[in-house]
C-alpha cells in the first residue's frame, strides 16, 4: 500500500472529524469514514493500475466497494443487513474479478467469473424477498459465523504449509 495515500487519507479523516466536531461539517462518523474509504479506494486503485500491482488492486478496490456499501447502509434504512452483506459479497467479488480482467486482458477467466458472480448477485438482490429465502440466508450466515475461526485456522495453516514447500 502506498504510505503517502494512507497518510493523506488519515490526515483528511482527522481534519474532517475536527470540523465535524466543531459543527463546520455535518456528517455522521459512518458517512465520513465511508467517504474517506471511497476516496482512498479510488486513488489507490488508480495507482495500482499504473504500477501493475495486483495485490494493491484487490485491496484498494475492496476498500472502495466497502465504502460504497457503508454509505448505502447509513443513508437508507435497511433492516436486514445480513442479506445485504450476503449479496454484497457476490457483487464485490464480481467487481474485483472484472478489475483483474481489465488489468490483464488475456485472462478471460476473470471476466467470465466476474460476470457470473455479478448476475448471481443481481438475481439474489432482485428475487430474495420474492422467493422468501431470507431464512435460508440467516441459517447460512449463522453456520458461517460458527465455522469462521476454523476456516481462518485452516487457511492460515495452508499458507504456512505452502510456503515451506
């Protein structure tokens, strides 16, 4: 990650928080954080494209898309945030796949997987309430919360084992 972009983002975040505290700006802390995440994500993604840095591209585009998610969540009354997160995972992963395709046009698998994930995310968003499957999503998310530590441990061990080989 670019230290200058991080430093500028943190400085602006702190300065805007001070202005917000003294009443010059009128933002909630969630909106302010979201705006900083969006600005940082855009500038960092642009820099990642210029430097051909795939890791930075994935991280910065995720930060950008999470900023958009937080803005939408804070400005609109969304009561079922778990289903929003479930759909957002598909849309964020689809966007990152398409960005990876743009970064390297010869890898069509990123384009195809991104488009499939995007279509699945849109269909989930559109038909989730109509199909009455929100209870299934809640059960899936609850199972994921239970097994999250195990998934993290297995993922960490697989990284350690693969580095030793």
